[in-house]
């Protein structure tokens, strides 16, 4: 019974990982939209935008705190993204955004947010398709591998 339960849990954990990726990309997309709006209409600096709209993702919260401590934004951004548990492709996307965020004038920042909004939308679409394709597969594979291991040991 323990082997079946372990296999089932492993399958559900992999399925949950796919769901978390979709949720994280959706939250980052919301952040990008809010950041673009803030830059366009209020011309807020990067630190205030991150503090105001960064509550959805843990690495954005860490970046908001880094401004108060006088730390380098991109170093904290990169460290937070690396610890976020996202895929390497998503980490590259987020680090690319962080590298250019707050480094140009208002129009440049709006364009930067717009570009990464589109790139993140594509990644989100891909993540949703992967979740739809593989989620049930991981769950079933976990159950069946647990059953197979139990049968082999009996």
C-alpha cells in the first residue's frame, strides 16, 4: 500500500508542479500589466512599482525589500528568480526582464514591459498546453508505477 501511495503522490506532485508554473506565469503577467500602466500614467520609479504590485510572487517581494536595504536590484532579482523553482526557460525570461527594468526612459520602459508581456503570454500559453497534456499522464503514471512496484515486491 505504501508503494502505491508513494507512486500516486509522486505523480500528483509532478502534476502540481505544472499547475504552479501556470500560476506563477499568470501572476507575473499581472505584474507586467500593472507595471506598464504605472509607468505610463504615473511614471513611478521601479522600486515603488515593485513594492506596490510585487506581492503575488515571492521573488518580487524580496526585490521590494532590497530597495529599503540599498542592495543592487538586479542581483536580488536574479537570486530570487533562481530560487523561484521555475523552469530554466522561464528563469531566462524573467532575468531578461529584470536586466532591462528601470534602465531607460518612460517610453523605453513601456516598450520593455510590452515586449515581455508578449513573451510571457507565449510562455503561459505553452505552460497551459503542457499542463493539459501532461497533468493526467503524470497522475496515472504515478499510480501505475506504484502498483507495478507493489506487484513486483509481492
